[in-house]
DNA sequence: AAGTTTTGGTGTTAGGGCCACACCAAACGA
DNA sequence: TCGTTTGGTGTGGCCCTAACACCAAAACTT
C-alpha cells in the first residue's frame, strides 16, 4: 500500500452510457462484470480513473478496454457521489454518454469484462450499482439534446436515408413524426446534402442517400442559429 | 499519513459558482483564499469533499463555511479533471452553480477564506486555478437554463415587480426584451400571482408586487408543458 | 407481363405564436 | 401645477407549425 494521504479519499471512476442504433431501435451497450462486487452482473462499461489521465481519457480507455470501442462521440453527463453506491467503499463516478454506430465496431470484451453486448433500451437486464439511475439520466439528456443539436448523425452510417434519420428521431423522442414536416425542417437547417447514390439492397423503391455536412453545421453554430426538429 | 491505498488517488473537491442579483446587474460571489496555492487570490468558494459526505453536501457545507450561505438553490454543473489544474497534485473538482438573493444573506468569511465579496460579472478579478473557465461554463448553463425553467425567481425576493423580473432576464440573457411581450408570455405560463401590495419606496408610479406560484409550476411540470420567455 | 408489395417522395392550408410598436396613468418633488 | 419617473396596457402582420393524402419507383410473385 505505497500511497498514503493525510485524509481518506474517495475512489474515482468513470462509467459510460453507450447508445447505439441499428436502424430500428435504440440499444445500450452493457458488459458482464468479470470481477469484484456484482461479478457476472451486467453493468455499464467503466472503471477507475488513473491519477495521470484526464476524465475524458479514462472514459475512452475504458471503452476501448472493455468493449473494443474507439473514436466515438463522448460527452460528460453527470457525477454521482452517493455514499453507498458501491458496497466496498466510497466511490464517486463521473458518468459519460457515448453515441456509436454498432455496425462500425465489433464488440470485444477484454480486461475486466467477460462479455459486451447490445441490449434494447426497452428491455434491460438487472444492473450493478446505481447504473439503472445513471442510464435514466442519460436517456433524459439524449432526448433533450437531440432537439437542438444534430447529434443523431453520430448514430447513423455516413450515408443514410431520410427515413433512417427520421426513425432514429422517433426512437429517441418516443413519438411519431410527420414525414413531410420532418423533411421540410431538416432541409431548412441545411445540414444534410444529397449524394449521387441511392440505396439498393432493400425491397421497395430505392431511397436517396444523404450525408451530414459538418462544415455547414459549424458555420451555423458560429452564427448562433437556433433550430430544432 | 494514516490513509493508504494500493493505487494513487486524485483529491476530490467541489467549487461553487454563486450568482446573485441586486436589482440591476448579475453578481458573482468570490472568496479571497486564506491558504495554500494562490493564497490571497480571489477564487470560487469550495474545498475538499470528505469521505463520508455526498457531493451536494460538500458543496452546501463549503458555502456555509466560506461565505455564510445556507439554503440556496444549488445544482451540479460539470466535473473538471484536467491534469494540471492544481499545481500541488492531481485534483478533480465537481463544480456547482448556485442562485442567491444577496439581500437575504450577510456574507461571512470563515475557515479558509479571508474575505467573501460580490463582484459584478462584467468585471471579475484574476482568479485562482481554472476558475475562470468554470465560471464561463456556468454562465452558459445559466443562460440556457433560464429560457425554459423559472429559476430566475431564486434570484429575486419573494415579492417582486415585473420590471425587476424583466431586468433580471435581460441581465442574464444579455438582450433587451419587449415589456408587453414579456408580460404576455409570463401571464400565459401562469406562474406568478399578484399580491395585494404595491411597492412604495421608489420614485415614480408604484408597481404591483407579485409572487412566484411554485405549486402551479409543479403542476405544469407534471403535465409536461414547454415554455420559454 | 401483369399485378402486388414495399418503400420513397412531394405541397397546401389553416391556425397559433411571435414580434414590433406607442400612449396614458400614478405618484413624487420642485 | 408642472415636470419627472416608473408602471401598465392592445393590435396587427408575418412566419412558423402542424395536419393532411396521393403518386412513383423498384422488386418479387405468379
């Protein structure tokens, strides 16, 4: 026990709420714990923050280690510091939320995780610690955020159809949207541009493919535009 | 040094961005550090989290200890974990923001603080640590939040005039608002109720006094109403 | 080859909300 | 009583929003 301090210190961890979208419904990434309390229970990917890494770095490292995820959209969510949230000792956790395209990343469970899997948000297993509460906060944040920031594109492939985009918004907001009004507002924002390609692999009439125009969005942000869908 | 751990641990602190409103402009509460690094520099009130208190409790305790503030509106803001934000060692801080009616609380500097004072937001002194960055995040949050939640009432006395309320909104948002439109929207929300009193102490025509109707606001929230001013 | 299935794409209208805008009223002090 | 200061009130035009239904293109089936 080489590290000593004058006063007792809480341990500091990060936990990541990782959302994914498979084209039809929202999923959440969970890992099966290989160690410690709640062993073999499902939990959020996460772990201890090292003393020489930032919180963001810790979250990215844990995502890579426990699920094989890299280069995902990541944002700090909230810090949970209840006294008894970990049965071992005092642990404060900084929660993050992440957005991922499941098709882009093969899940690989390593280090402390025995498994990493996508679960439908509507049907989650029992969870370790206070992770259910953390997820509730993350869902709330996602709903609030998607209304005025185009984070939805992080969950879709680079080329997508407008129907896919609308289905995603409906999954997150939990309401049906009108197709014509959705497109009208979307085009008014001018952050998607049509490609020369159409979608071929599914039944029915092929759909125009679009891409997100990040540079145009950046310019919008600078001029302080307000939008929602 | 009685407390030892297998791995090194970051120290955990809380810092509070305390906003006040004196009827004309927004103020920020700062303390003059009595100890340690940045001694005699102005800083946010805050300090170390004890191992057996929650983050919220730590924030409230520090506000009471360093400035004599109690029972204020308090909300977690963001957690800052850059490696070198404290010159001594690795310190992670959970920032809070608080809303206070300056007239309700006499400032009392105790423990680690040599002084506690209100500063106009537009004219802050040089600050310790990364506190200037924390304040910037807090101002952004305050602006965003006041649009869709009636937190402004936390900054006003229990009885207030509509002109006072509007002046507060203008101070936070940094824009002028139209008096008639402001009142129209405010009355539409139905969260203020007129009192039988009028204001007498100032020149000019006396103004009707109002109070915030918290119970009506709670009912609104339940029915999921969306509003902004 | 014709019909069926599946998904894609488009325009109009009515109503509500938002913003701009100007004048009279009440109290006080000189 | 006149001037100064602050308080309080209503209308109209415009824009944005939400509601709404049909035809088009491709693939598959028979």
